[in-house]
């Protein structure tokens, strides 16, 4: 078996490739194609298509995204714009030194490169898209007119021996607060920080009781009656459960009173979130919101949902992630997932009414479609037949959003499925990928391509 996946992945980790910063990784892919005399193209969004035609079989589209989520532990000095990801190994897993690893979706990219680099007889259209973790602008804008394939295998999952045949849609939602800052200026203020929570992927982890630092902060601030906010700042992405939130505010409460409040809240929550911590400090002051305006903002945060809204047979159908708040930018950002249109509209209508009643504006910043493929389709049946572990291989729908939905819109007749190795704690500095699982998935991919090529001759 040809297997240079981990070698290619480590090369990818040397190239900064956070969302919106994919120019260098696109250049690397183009140079890869040139060195192997493969046909390729690149567009203005840094999407890259590489074609390998060494057989007369039916065309298979292999697809992955080149960007990664850029998260790090708080006290590490790391610049995702220029620093290399430091890849470590304990023999079982690859992981990074204090940052996200980028196995989501760098491993998928590397697995495709491994196929393109091999002598496997195949007819492959390799599609590498950009900004999947943010706007999905790559998949939205890519021109697929040159693609001939009607079978698309996406490599952006998280669990081995699993074939994903259905994914949820995703809405990027912004609540514009329309805040009114008063001219009151204070020389000192309090700063409370909620931190130590695990965070995680808002699709896979939303039903795992990870805790949302923004919701916890809102609950804590509700207990401070005379509060005048200066700022609340928490979260980093629409699709990442926020693990840290900070609030700066003026209050007539004494330091000792607030310290007691933080102490009791922290201890009460530790039975649910063992790693949570809450700190209190005195900072330089600033311009405050009025007490009335501050209470409006806090009450709004309490009324915004976070978590699973609808379950079916124990699986999330509709969920909301309260992902970001930044009062200085006047924004609250939420990510909503659902596989049912009626449920999407139900929550959107709730938000519209909530915003009207609170002098806010709801903005649908982005929408990514889901996809569905029959378990009886040729693609999925071929994957089942070639799986290294046939007995344990599952076909399932998932509560994540995969950019393959855009390809379904662009190529209505395309059959889609997703496979991957085991990737744990994606979107967090604990992210890691199981080495043996990568090798098993490589074997599966090679077996599938060889089999699917032959049966379609």
C-alpha cells in the first residue's frame, strides 16, 4: 500500500493555512501537481483542482478543504499567520504543541495527495476548497464546470469506519445590538473572567454538556443589580463552543461581595464542569453603558438559546451555538444547525421576534446547505464493500455541516459520501488524530478507488 499521508500532512503543518490565509497552501498544491505533471487549476479564491487520469474508469471526485481552525492555549506565544504547527506524537496520536493541529482537514488533504502521488490506476478529480471553517467562500464560489465526476467522496469527517450520507445545514447568524453607550466614564472597573471550559466543535460536541462561557457569564452578571457594562468579550467562531469569556463593568458592589459571588458560582458549577474557573480583578476603567442598557444586553444573552433544540432517537436535529459576543463590535454571533427546514424557520422566527422586542437587528451572515444520499447508492454500497472492517462500518447522518452540500447544489446528480480517520477534540488545542486510524482509512480509500474503477469500466 502506498502511504505517504503523514509525510504530506507534516509538510502541510509547516505552511500557515488558517481560514482566509490559504494562498501559500494553494501554491504548495500547485507545485505538487507540477512536479508530477498533473493537470491543475487555481482560482481567485485559492481553490485548487488537480486531475489524475491513469485509467478508463468512471471519474471519482475526492474533496477536502485546505484551511484550519486557529485556536491555542491562552499563554502560548504563537502566530498562526507565520508560525509552523509543531506536530508531536505519543506513538498513538499526532497532536500539536499548544495549538489546534489542523487534522481537520489537513489529514484529508494529505490523504488525497497520497492517492495522487501513488501509482494506483484511477481517474481522480481532486478538489481543494478554502475557508470551510468560516464563510465556506471557496465551495460557494468554485467553478465546477470542468468536473466530470458524478461521485464525490469528501474526507472531512471525524470517525473511522463511518460513512456519512447526510449532513445538516448551517446558518451564520449575527445579532446587531444597536447599543447606546452613555458618556459616563469611570477610572476603575471590575473584570470577571470565566475560563477553563473544554470548548469544542458545535456540531459534534453540542450535545456533550461542554458548557458555554458566554451563557455562564450572563447568568453571573444577572446577579449584579447595579451593573454598568464596559465590555463583554467571549468566543472566537460561529461553530466553536466558547471556552473563555471576559466582562468589564462598573458596580457599587465591593470587591469582597463580587469575590464571594464568583467563588460560590464557581464551586456550584464544578460539579457539572470540573475544570471551570472564575477570576476577579480590578482594571483601568472606561466608558460605560447605562444600567438600563446593561441589563437589556444581559437579559438578551439569557434569552438566546445554546444547545440542542430538538432530538430524534437521541440524535440532535436542530441546535444553536452562542459562539461570540463582543460589545465593542456591537455583535452577538450564533451558529444554527438543522436537518429540517421547518425547525430552521421556527428558530429564525423566534430570533426575529426577540430582536424586534430588544431593539436589535438579525443578520443572516451565511447559510451552508446540507446534503442527503441514499444508503443504497452505488457510492455507499462500494464503500461498504471495500471497508477494512465491514462488520463495524456504519452509514449514518451527522449533526455537522459539510461543504459538500454546495457541490450537490452545483451538480444535482452527484452522489456524496464522507469518510475519515478518528480525529478527536477538533477546533480545540487538544485536537489529535489517531495514527493507526489514518492508515486504516488510507487502505479503505485505496481499496475503494481500485474497486470502483474496475466495476465501472
